[in-house]
C-alpha cells in the first residue's frame, strides 16, 4: 500500500513505548479534549451554516477571516478520530463523527459546493481569492477525512458528498478557456486528490491534482498574466494593499507560486505550504510516469537538500521567519525571538515527515528517514504536552521574556493540535514500508525506524509477520522476529541512522551477504530464513552537535540517538536569563539517568562542564579582545531533558537547546 | 557659538591631513560633480515648476514619489556649497547658488508655500500626508540652506522666502483647534527651526520646533486619535494599504511616532529619522529650560545608550534592517545581506555625529565623542570614494554576491552624497567646542578630536588662538600651541579616547592639577600659561575588537586608533567567497605599513594568523562536534585596509570587516 494512512492498518503496536504511549494519550484524552474545544468554539456546529458571533471579528491576519479554517479543523479531527477508532472503539467519538458527517452532508449546496465561510459569510465570493482564502485547502482536508471515514466505516456517507464537491472543482479548474486557471494559495488538495485517486482510480482526480501542480506559478496562466494578479484585479485590490504575511507586493514565493515548481531553486515562503506541496509533487512523480517526472523529482530533491542543509533547525523544525511563517535566507536560523526569530511550526515538521515518507518511496535513502525521525521525536512531539491537552504552534529553540517555553490550550488558527492527533493515528505507517509480489512470492520490508510493533503482510494466501521489540528511542537494541512461510522470500532492510558511529547485527552474517546501501542494511532472504530472530544494536551515547558554521550560531547542543535535548529552568532553577549566558564545553563529560514519568525518559547531566559568561557593558559597539568575556561561575551540574518533553513540569518557561560553545577565550 | 555649522568659521585647517584632504576633494571635485548631476537629472531646474518626465514614474517605494526629495537635494547642495565658499571662492559654484536661489524665490506661492511636488504634481494635496511625504523635511533643509547662504553672503535673498514659508507653517501647525496637530514623518525641520531660532530669536520658530517635538506620537492628538490615523482616513487609505517600509499596519515606530518621545524605551524605526529627531530634542533641552527638559534629556540618553550598546555596528553604522532602513531588535547586527541584513546608511551615521555633538554640549563625556569620531572615520567616510565622485547609501560590513562592496555614481533617493559634502563643509565645528566669557576673561576649549587646525576665539578685544598639529588618525602625537593674551584665563580639555590604553602629556603636569573627568583631560589655566606648547601622545597600536557576545557574531576585527579595518580582494586576490570562511586568530601578530596614496594611510598585515574553514556538507541540519570544521589552508599574509578606503582600487568587490574568531576547535 502506497500511503502510510493506509498501511498503518498493517501495524500493531505491542509493548508500550514512546509512540504507543503517545497514541494512548491521544485516544484517552486528546481526541475528547479537542472535541470539547470544537464544540465550545463554534466549530462543531459550523456546518449547520448558521451565523456565529465570531464571524464579525476583525481578522488577526488580514485578509484571512479567523474562522476560515474551521472546515479543516473539523475535517482533521474526523480523520484522526477514524484512525483511532480502528485501534479501539469509543461511543462518544463515534457519535460525534456521525453527527459531523450528517452536518457536512446537509451543508452541501445543490451544485456540490461545500464550504462554511463562502456559504454563510460571503456567499457571492466563492473562488474569488484562491491566493489567500484557503477554500481549496479546506476541500483537501475534507477529502482526507472522507478517505479515513470510508476506511473505518466502509461506507460512502462522507465520501459521496466529497466526490460531488470534487466534481464541481474539476469542472471549475482546468486548462479549458472557460475554466479558471487557478490553484490554491495553500496546497493540500493536491496531496489529497492523489490519495483519492488511489482509492477511486478516477483519472479526473489525478488530472486535477496534476493541473494544480503544473499550473502553479505560471507567469502567464490567466489571460497572459499570473493568475493571482488577475484575481486581485478582479477583486478590486489596490496594488499596495497587502496581506499581513507579504513583506512586499506580489510576494508569491510565500505560496511557492512565484515561478513553476520545477524552476524553483531554493525552498521559500510559508513552510507548511511548501511541505504539503512537495509531498504532492513527490507523490505525483511516483504515480505519473510522464516525461517531466524526472524534472519534478530533481526539483523536489533540490528543494529538500536546500531545506535540510541550510534552513532546518537542530530539532527538525523549519521556518525562521514569523511574518510569513516560513523560510528565511540560507543559514538564517536564530534560536529565538530575541535573537532574530525562530518559528518552527509544528505542522511544518509534520509536513517534513509527510514529504520524507514520499521521498523514501522514490529513493530509499536513510537521509530522508533520518530527518523524518528527527522531526518526529523533536519538532513534532514537542507540539503536545505529556497529558495530551496542551499544544504548541511555534517551537522555538530558546525562550525569551516575550516568548516563554509554554504550550497553549488552543489557537485561533488551530491547525497544529488536530494535525498532531491525526499523525499519531496513522504513525504506524511511518515505521516501515512493506511491499509484496504475489507472483514471485517475495516480500520486502524497509524498516525506517524502531518501535515495539508487529507488521502483517499478506501475500496471496500467505501472511508474513515481522515483529520488532525495543525500547527505542531510549535504548538502541532492537530484536526482530520474522514469521515467514517457507514459500515466501523475504528481504528486510534496516535503517542505520546517519548519526550512528557503530552498530552490530546478531547473529553475525557470516556469508557477508548483508550490505549497507544509502544507510539501509539489506538482510537477504537467506539470512532471515536462517535467522528468523535477529537483533540490531545501535549503541546510544550522548553526543554534542552544532549547526552549520554559516548560521553564525556558535552553539553546541546535546543529542542522544534521535533525541535532541534542552535545558529547562525546572531542574536548573538558578536561571534568570533563558540560559543566554550559559557556556558549554563540548569536551564535557555527560552522564545519563533513567527518569520515571508518564513517558519514561533518559535525562542527561553535565558535571563541571558549564560556566556562565560575564557580559561586559561597553559604552559603544565593541569590546576589545583582551577585555572580553570571562567566566563568572561554574555550574556544577547542568541538567538536560528531551526537547519533546519540555514544559511538562511547571517552571518559569526558560528553555534553550543550543548553548554557547566554549572557546579558547572563555 | 552653539552650532558647528557656525563655529566651523573659527577653525582653519593647516597642514594637510585626513580631514583637510577630504575637504579639498569635495571642493575640487564633489561639489561640481554633484552640480552636474543635479542638472542632468532635472533637480537643478525643478524649482522652475515645470513638469519633468520622471514625475510620471511609479514610485520605487510606495507611496513616496521618487522625486519627492528633490527640494532637499538642492538645498543640501546649496548649504554645502556655501560652507565651502567660505573656504575658497569659485565662480561656477557661486553662479549656480545664485541661480538656484532665484528659482527658489520664484517658486514660492503667494501664501508662502514652497515645495516642488505639491505645487507641480499634486497641487491640491499639500499637508495631507505628513506621515509619508517629506514635505516638512524638505522645508527643514531649505531652512538650513538659507542659514548657510545668509552666513556666507550676508544677505536675505534665500532667508526671506524661507521665513515667509515658516510663517505659513507656524499658522498651519499648532495646538489651536483650527490648526493641524501634525508633525513630519521624517524629522529634520525641528533641528532646522532651532538653528533658525538662534539666528532670528523669533519665539515663533522655537515654539514650532517645540510643538513638532512635543506633539509627536500623541495617541490622541487629532480629534482624540493619532494624527496619522486621522490623516490616513481623510485621504481614504484602506487600513491594509501599507507603505513599503511598514512591516504591519500602523508601524508608527518607523517614524518614532508610536508614542511620545519621552516614553520611548528603545531606539526604533528609520535610523536617519531617529537621529535627526534626537538631535533636535537634545538641542531643545539645551535651549528650552522648561520643566520637562530633564525628562527629555533622560529619554535621549536612554535611547543613545540603547543604540550604541545594542544596535550599532563596529564601524559606527546603525540600522540592520533594509525594509525600514533602520533598527532591528537589540543585538541583531548581521554583517551583510547573506547573513540576515545590514543597512548602516551613510546619512544615519552623519546623524549620529550630529546627535553626539549636541549631547557633548549637554554633558561633556568622551563616550559621545568616541562614537562621533568612530562614525566619522568609518561609517561616514566610507560613503565617498577617494576621488570624491562615487558614493554609498548602504554600508555593509561584509559583501555578498548580491551586494558587492561598491560605490555608485548617484541614487534615486540621493540624500547621502550631498549630506557627506555639507558635513565636510562644516566639519571643523566638530573638532572642538570653544566658549568664552567676556566678563570674566575666560576661555574654554573642549577638544573632541584631533587634526592639524587652528581655532580662533574672540574675547572682547582679545583673541585666543589654539593650534594643533598632528597626523591623526594615523599618528597619535598631537602638538598644541596656545596663543593667549596674559589677561585671558584659558582652560583646555583634551579627549582621551575610550580605546586608548595609555597616553602621556608633555611637559608633565608637575602640579598634578590636570585630571581626567569623563574621558576629558582638563589642562588648567596655570598649566597652559606655563606651557603654551604641549603635546598629547596617544600610542596607536593595532588591536582586535569584537561586537557584544549577544550579537552571536563570533567575529574579530582589527582597529587602530579610531580606524576600523577590513579585508578586500584587491590585496587578498585568492578570495572567492567574500572571506566567509576566513578565520582569524585574535592572538595574531599584526604589522603596519605606510601606504602612499591620495590619502596616505597605514595598512595592516597579519602573518600566519589566518586560516580557512573547511565547511562540512552534512545531509541534515547539524554536524557532530568531533566531525566539525577544520583548517584547510594557511593564509601566510592577510592584508587589511581602513574600511573608509575600501573600493578605491578596483577588484571584485569582496570585503569583510569582522572575521571568524579562531577557537579551540579550528
């Protein structure tokens, strides 16, 4: 199965671990908590198409009404709920899904149109501002909800109205003269349409996805001009009347629409949009074997490399710039607000995971899986509190007085909370990519990351089952148990993380048939036939990492396996300045301790390796080299906690990932 | 005399030095070159009030027409020309001044109004957009031109129409209900009105300056609302129709009008505006002994300290942000475009000098003079080429492929070139502040910086004359010669720069009556009576300086005396990357060499102290500490040139001031 949203059904989590515990929290708390918030904020009933008082509010981010995304909030909740219902039934969740589906069905207009804002608030203005107004984005999330709903219930109650809506969209958008040559300002529908196509095999769905992707950024798409220019002129916008997120006129790079995707050299603009778009482009490359597929693949790889090498934080977060919630220039990666910015939206790193998973299907290279795992255990997991009822939108790497390290109960623009929930619903699909060939009786399993779980693969009448047992990411020992009928030839590929200095497989492969290609160790059918139980061992030791020197961040952070650590005031209560003056010796000795908690984890402690900078107070813009900084006090014990688990224990909200690196002068 | 624009008449430059050579270049080349450009671009004839083809151009910076500043370009040239005419007569310059004055007189409307744009292009719209449209800014420069013209010619040909215009402004703006409660978006007229008041002693001029200053930022100034809000509403602006320099709606901090000046905590917004405003505020404090003078003084000092300690570059440049040509957050000081920005406009540092000079009159503290001198020899002097015919607007501390280290022949917004010229016209007024008391027969001279020059001070019938002879800033020996009649008691205060580790005065002051207070060594009347010839010696040695650690710029730069150095490709031709990978050991040995040139200077050379960073190419956002950077090649000789003298010798335009600082790992 090509999509993790489908293949997750083959995975069963077994003994409790990081992932399964997070899933349990979502099931027992988050879904119901979010349902309550949907109800109290008006989102739940919005598809009834009645006026809500908040529709009168001035937009926080002009020209985008605050309620514009409500369709997608509901859709993402339904999608996540349906994944979790596969795992365990729940009456309250089921009734809510049922009622929401009824409301959505009843909200559909005669011609198939289905959108809250453009039915209730601005009924005459549908499809007049694709650039800013998230109409097709909402449609995309409705498609994804319908697919999840159909997967769980096996009926078309939600899929049917959505297909009708997609029919309307297919009539409305396309290359014909009477069609609009537009495409969404916020990509999402493209990836949803491709998933829909896999379900329906209706070429209309593939065609519309491809149109949105290929037409994007066409400088002469509508009447010889850029679609967004024509659209703005028709609306009567004045040229200098700019959305809040545009730093200047026609900042279409914000929407990755400044030029066709295949011509884009660097990753630009709104980070979530970029990730959703490239996920769809990668998927189109896989599905659509047309001539320009290779050009598209090259473009995605180019943009991926630019992103992970030059525009990604240590945590897997992306986006340094608040104004457009997205990418700055190469290597511009300040740690927090008081150093120049840091955005790193939760949804954006969820998007990186989506993209990485697509790319792994095109090219099995552990560099993609490394980043997928980095995002999951850090930038994404930090987005939800241990108890599952508080969330982040922005994930800075250092707190400041204006932006403390704190989660919130909800957001006006509430994309992130339900996105984390639905991700955890199908996260099993990210563990591994199984495939089988019934004709040749072969099975292949590419294992991208590790967790106690079982994978079932049907090959004709046969079933192959692979089980991993591990305490990853805290422990690097992973035991595998393969149950494969004699008739089936199974190949298993295990990812060796890029950060792993050493690893062993046992029993040893005495034939030396196993080899590591692009970060994946291939275990041959012969090996696994002989050794149905085998172990991968990747010793996990704390290590010091730094961003690229061009970032001008002369900092060092601690990592252990895929986990990135931070310091918090909770167990370093002396801090008063967000650890701004803390200096760490990268040659320090680091000890680790197991901590019992809802999510048991390993904390790290540095003894006698940290000092404080005494900051001079010059009367001008410089200090002489020999008068410079010196040590004020030694920190006997400096405590580190995984970044994902920050802000779960109270405290003042002081936190930092990267600490000043000790140099000769300090 | 309270203004350097007046007191410069007391100073005569003697043996050639840095300053007098720069002045000679302006006199022999720059003024005539700029006159030619004024003519070819249409500025020269603009006061004839005919239509110019360029008036149809779309503005580069909406909503500001490109030609909006033409009045001030002409005015600044007249002002500078009149200062230089005091120095040497020149027929071509005199005729141009004469003709321009005639055109300005003829351009005045019956009611006194005097502005090109609002007479020719938008005649119905005068005083409808004070926030953006530089109307009063132009008026301020006309006032300053009229004062300089009157000073040289001793007639009222220019002053007369200007006084008539000021009368109209005094009627138009003020606290009365029928008056407009507005103030200029770009301060300048305030400082000009205060200078005018000194000349006219007409309280109306003081009152209008004070009104503009006190009313600024009043949240309820017009009809209970902010003046700029009311003004925008009357114009029919839409709320999200934003000037290009506004990052969001109502970014009135851009104009330092977000709150009253006395309530402003940090220096914000457009750097030139801030400097011109605070110059006027400081001067008002001096002139106006009303109750809130101390509050104003405290505010200016607070904003000064914030600026020089947290928002100033090593060169004395200010303003990191291109969008609003101004200040970013504290300590945000990247070196160039590819590191996050760097603006450092020439005019802004000229403004710092203006402000520092005002502050020195309120509080004789060398911290102000240190910055005044730093700006002059670096951020300001770099603004004009050695030959006086090329200029900068932006002065970054590191070049990049998009912004090479290059001067230009002119700018659409041409504030900087004539600003440098007029500054050099009256720069003698910055050397020292003389004052005398005829009643008590005393003279005081506060010497702020050093150059071969003579100062004459009249005390009743007597004349005191102080001469300095020095090759400053290249040599730290300054010989003084005082000619003071027996009847006069003269006190001399010599600035000891903050960066000076050591200094001597000779002959020795055996009475030990001399002492250093706030960076000024006071030589008593007794001492100078006995020692009419004395010498100050400040050994000048190359030194390493760094910006504050909070800037996250782990860099080191070379300085010698007040001069900040840079590396250029001209004598380091191996460079291909703008010295981005260059690493300097701050413990290096630095040798100096005299270089013969139009402006002779000392270059610096580091032998075996520089290396190149080998930059790793990781597949993700971090590198492990132990795999990090290492040295690629040693640079046997690294050559440095004063930043002010960059880009005078050709080359590729690669330049950098601050180099990566060598640490343990490199």
